[in-house]
C-alpha cells in the first residue's frame, strides 16, 4: 500500500461520528499546558502520548486539533515511511470532557482516521472492509487494551482518469474512520501511550510493514505544535 495524498482535515478520523455526540460543547484550541483551566487528567493523558515508544518507521507530530468536539482536545498526525516512500498516514485525536459524556460512556474518547492506497488485487477483495476493521480490533487487543463503545467505518474508493488524465493508472484507497472510549485507570486516566502504540500497529499493518520485532522501537519526543505539515 502507498500513503494517500492530501491533508487530513478537521473532519477526518471519525470526526463526523464525534460531532453527532458532542452535544454542543465548545472546543478548545488544544492542550495548552500553561493554561490553568486544563484539568490534570487531560494533561497526564497528553504526556502519555508524548512519552510513547513507537517504531522508527512511523513519524508522529502534533497538529491542530478539531474544535467543538469536546472541551479539551489534542491531535497527532502520523506517516508510515519506508525509505523515500510514504506507505500510509493517519490522524489520532484525544478528546476529554471532565463531566463525562453519555455517548462515550466515559470522560475520554479517541477518534482516528487511517488511510492508504491499495494494490489492485487487494482492492478487489470483497472481505477487505471486514479485514481492515479486524486489524484495528486486533491492534488494541494485542496491546491488552480494553475499550468501550467502538464505532467506525471502512471505506474503499477507486479513481479512474479520463480525457487529459487518461494516461494515469486507476488507483484505489482504503480509509478507516473509528472512535472508541479507552478504559480509565484508578487515577481516572487511560493508558494513552499504549493506545497510541496500538494505533501505530494498525498504521504499520495498513501500510504493509511486517510486524515489529524485539527492539524495533525508539522513544519518540514529539515536537511542539506547529503549522500544518506540508504535502509530500
């Protein structure tokens, strides 16, 4: 598989499903540590994301979170890289409502988009959507993670070119949009680092990387949030 081209928008990563359940709450620009109004559980959850150990083939950086989904939000973008090739990309958003959310059945929610271009023979597989959803489930279970209220879609799309673009070969793309409620520990904070690692396992599998072997990881120090990532 090859990475899909184009920027991830604020509507990506299962955001449509999240909007239906937001109940009109006002959003935040992101996790501003200097803001005394950011609750400690959310700051701790964000630190868990920043301290996660990830495969070196996966480049992760903070990005501007979507607004109006929850009182507090933090977002990451990731690209699976093999040499000079981008194999897959995605976005993971951590949402937090200190008052809890009926639809989430919890105070935290993870929302994601993962996408990649498909090889023609894989795109023709009628079981592909079910297989891709099972990859997400297996990635979470493989890290021993419990989650609640999972929901999402798997979309397969094809593009065919005509006229002045007729020389381009047809392309197919898979897109996984999902959201789930991570189970919280006794301190009221989910293991966000483990959820990020599981999400990166999904990204790697969608991108066609082999399973990570022992020691095939590095500590990722996320840079400070900056402007949108340029298209490759």
